[in-house]
C-alpha cells in the first residue's frame, strides 16, 4: 500500500508531504496505481522547482518507494496550487472503488 502523509501548518498552508511504499496492485513495471501516484508526485516536485522560486527539500529512494518533500518556508500561492492539484489527483485514486485499498492519504498538522 502507498501511504501519503500531507503536512499542513497552523495557518493551513501545505508544508510538504511524504510518500511511502508500493501499491502492490500488480508486478513492478505493470502497477498502474504506482505509476499514477509516481507521475503525480514527480510532476508536482518538478513543477514547483521549475515554475516557482520556493525553497524546497526533497529526498527519494526509488527502491523503497519513498519520497520526502518539504517547503523550507511558507509556500507561494503558485506552489500551494500545484500541491493542491497533486492532492486532488491522489484523492481521486483513493476514492475509487477499484484502487482505494492500494493508497491511504493522511493529513497531519506540523
């Protein structure tokens, strides 16, 4: 199962996220749930880096299916919108009957 933890501060700003694990929907290389989540996460990180001036930190371990992404300061409006778009995508996967048992999203205050 893929576990996604989204971090928000007391001002309800998104401060980052962790993605951990593999979906287990199918064999490696054929797992459409893992591929969908990976595409959303990687595109979000790349978009924040390319289209905003936000300072961030990211660490990944492809073998373990682990990504840690943090904003070092409060995110810009553009960065916040990009993160909301990723969250919408992964929530749609989590809310589908076919894939809901392969992904879990948790929101935590930091």
